[in-house]
């Protein structure tokens, strides 16, 4: 009888502690972690040109729980404080049915984002949620406030009289808007290539050599379990690409965890982040000049 009582007593305690832990994880994942904003500092030491500082963020999902105008203004202020030479936006600026979200009109969001400051400029590509909410309107609204949309487009950027590079934007693979061949067709010289895209799956189509590529879309899985990894990753990209570096024979890819949330307003072990990327080469000491 004592053994039975001990067994049930131990079982009740386990259930109790498991319940407490579950409540804590729920509160953390839905109410606390999604409200965070961390800066991810990256160094890329094999850049062939003068120093270049790039700010990159993706998956803002404005209007998702926690991602309101105050949060967005904080993001903008923190990026501007880093004095980036170039700002890249990796798509999914808006929401599409996230639980607990409130739609933020693209006109309202664009008025906030126009305060982003960079010496060379601010560029964007569109994500799947943008296309599901009238991608052409979103692109036009962004361009009206000075944010240039580079879906499947390339632009030669001259840093100074000695060095230029190609900035290449790739359309969203998840919604069938990715056209790597069209973007690369516009690259007419051999300068280094910096790519950015929403869905990293576009890399599968890229055979040319490039310096670095930046992407989002995968949200770090939104829920990333220790010992297992990302629970769910949308699209064709493997779960191993959910966040961080992946190196290929023709270049290096960094996938950001992004900022907002999709479908469920949850993040666990996948802190919202924006990226500050320093491209450096100790052989160069030129000042990066504003693109005319």
C-alpha cells in the first residue's frame, strides 16, 4: 500500500511539474519571445572590395501580434543607429491571416519604412505574403517612398572610382515569382555579386559564382527544438537551412530567422532578429560613397 501511494504521489508530482513547465513554455512562446528584437552581427572576411556594411531584415509581418508601429519604429531606429551603407528588405512585409493579428495597410507601413537611412539606398524583394496581398500594389507603394523593389533585377553599384559590385534581387520561389536567369541576364560584367531573396530555395537555380546571398522566409522554424531542429519550414529549402550559414561551392548563403510570425503568433528558440553584415577586406581602406 505504501508503495502504491508513493508511486501515485510521484506521478502526481511529475504531472504537476510538467503542467507548470508547459504553462511557462506557452507564455514564453506566445507572449514573450515574439516581442524580442535582437541584432545579429555577421562578419564576412573574404569580400574582395572596400568595407561595406549591410543591414538586412526579413519577414516583418507588420500587424502580427507584437509587430505594431512602436516595434517597427524601434527596428528602424536601431538599424539607422548602425549607419549602414546599404539596407536590404527580404520580403513578407505584411500578414495574411496570422491569429491575433491586425492588418496594417501597406501605405501605413511604407510611411514608417521611408525613415530607413542608408548611404547607398534601401532595396526590397517581395515575399509570398506580399504576393497574396497584391504584390504589385505593395511594390508600387514602396517605390513611392524611395524603397526600390528588385524582384529578378540586378543593379551595378559603384562604391568609388576603384570598385563596383552587382546587387541582385531574386523573386519569391514559394509563389513562383523567382526567375534567377532573368536576374543574371542583366549582369553584364564580372564584378562581385551580392544577392538577396525571400525564399532561399532560389539558390537551387543559381549556378553562377557569387560572393554572398541573404534570405529569410523560414523564420528559424518559428519553433526550434533542441536536439531536433526546426519543426516546420515552408517551401523547398531543407530544414537545415532554417537559420544561419550554408556554404556552397559557388558562394555562401545566410538565412535570417526574420522578425514577425506567420499563422500562429509563436516563437520558441527562434528569437526575432535583424542582421548587420560587415563585408571586410583588409587590403582596402576606401570610404564608401553615396550612390548617385
